[in-house]
C-alpha cells in the first residue's frame, strides 16, 4: 500500500494556541523547521518521583526546551505541556528550564521565550518543584541582567498559576490571550481557603474577569493582548523582543512605585469591573465581550499608557 | 503501574527514514507514543507503561492488530499510558507510524 502524507489545509498559524499541544505551539511560534530540542523525549529524562505514586511519566516531563529562530533572530524557548499533570513543575521539568536559562548566559540569544501552561508546583515532588521555582526566578534575573529579554507567553488551558505566576512576574514582557489566566492562587484554592462567598470558582465569568487576559492587560500586569492563535502569539512575541526595557535599578524602582500606587488606588475594589471603571473605562461590563481590535482601541483610549509593573 | 512488553516479527520495514517521532500526551484517557527506528527491518518491539492494571490481553490485541495492519518493521515503540481506551491507542499508533513515514 502506498501511503501519502495528508496535507493540512489550515495554516498552523491559524490554529488555536489554547487547543494546541506544547510541541505544536513551538513549531508554529518559531520560524518553520528551526526548532531544535535539547534533551528530547528519546533521552527519557523522566520524573524519578512519579513511579512511587504509581503515576505515569512523560518522556519530556511536560517541559520542552530548545533553540530556534523567531523572524530570523536566534532565541531559546521552553514550553510547558499543560495537559500532563496540569503543566506542573517537578524536578526534571524545572531543571530543564533552569538549564535553558543558564545556557542563555553562554549563548546570548536575542531572547528567551517561556510558553507557560501550568497550575504551579507538582505536589508529588513539591520540594524539588519549589526549589526549581526559586532557581528559575534567580536564573531569569541573571539572564535579564545580562541584557537578554525573557518573554512569557500565556494562553494555555492550565493558565499560569502558583509558582508559574511568580516566574511570570520576573519576565520582562508578558503576552496573554483571553483564555490565558495569570495569578498565584487559583480559583479552587481561593474558594477552598476562603469560601465560595469570597470567590466562587464555578463562576467562570468571575474567574476570567479577575485573572483573565483582558484584566491583566488593563492592569498592566501583561504587556500585550493577543488573539488565541499561534500566529497572533508569534507576532506579539516578535514585537516584544525589541520593546524590552533595561533591567536596572531605575526600572525596578519605577516598578515598585507603580505597584505601591496600584494597591493604594485599587486595594478596596470589590470586583475587576470597579478597577476598570477607575482606569477610565466607560462601560466596564462590555469589556469581556470586546474583540481584540475593540479591546486594543479601548487600551489606546485610556489615559494611562503601558508600563512595566507586574 | 504495569509494564507490558511485546515482540513482533514483521514482513517488511516501515517506509521512511526519520529516526524518531512522538505523538500524544500523557493525560487522562490519553497516551504518548515514542517511535524509534533502531531495530532490524523485520522486528518491532513495543513497551507500555500503564497506570491501569489488568488489561494486558486488550493491549496485546491492539498492538497485534496495529502490527498486522502497518508492518512497522525496525521500530521500537514505547508508550506512556494515562488510561487511554483501545480506540485511542490505535489512533495514536497510526499517527505515530504516519509521522515516521513523513519525508
């Protein structure tokens, strides 16, 4: 029998970032066929802890790292597979990202891209996972201090939570989509600790307007809002590389001042719509329904420009 | 956890020259399949790590059916299973074989 490969009619750039696997995201994000994986699945660098819990392992431990090109620029990239254990950080998973960031100091790429899709630390190997989070944040500051931008892309089904949210806070630029969520404690965690009256995790509209991409962009926690396509993330990531500010005392002090002003200004707000209203949005209730074009136009009309405070 | 190993003889090698391919993810009801071209052209080995115990006969039947249909000679196929149903397993094996045949 003569088998012929089926040609996909849709461009990979038009595919949903949210629905795509980590490998598909990397393949579409970077220039065609330029991605070269480090420690690929055939090396079987798998979690040493999961068998103790009778849990299945993944060949790449849910973290894919390597190098490639973005619009001709050499970049290093890491992608989390959110469907494997919620994209959670374990020992190998974290160590691969630490190693990639340390390699950046040696190879000096134009940028390091982190494709977040994580619920935080993997509880079955929590000590190793927490240590990895700390090592990753330290490595990111070292990479940024060397003048290499570290850019986070958030649009996966697991969102970017827990330690992943902390790591995202150390990135110089963040791109987020409507479906991407960015926070530390997730909806279920808040509800478990504080009750459903504090935060009803089943209220999806509440979750999205509190942690979703539009809110994070309006608040200045994310720097670009992208459509949920691989092509939109590619364009936003490419635009973010030259836009990255320097990592110096002046920038950090300005960020600290903005964060202090933010809590003073919005600390008593009971809902994200109140914050949007104080930012100058005339019709806050209409924000979740806006298209990307409409949302970008709204951002342009607001009195405050973009800033670097997470 | 249960580890299953199957060894099959094939009548011909799987076409193509790719050294390896991977498809699928380890998630509930899903699995990942790693295919490597590292055996003699008339042999195919399959090793499965599954979280669900007691389905060795079903796995044997699904793997035998795949080998009979595709004749994946030369391949070592390693599977991490998150509790996939037999039809999903068949689909992933077919996807993996197709990836190995791509130019």
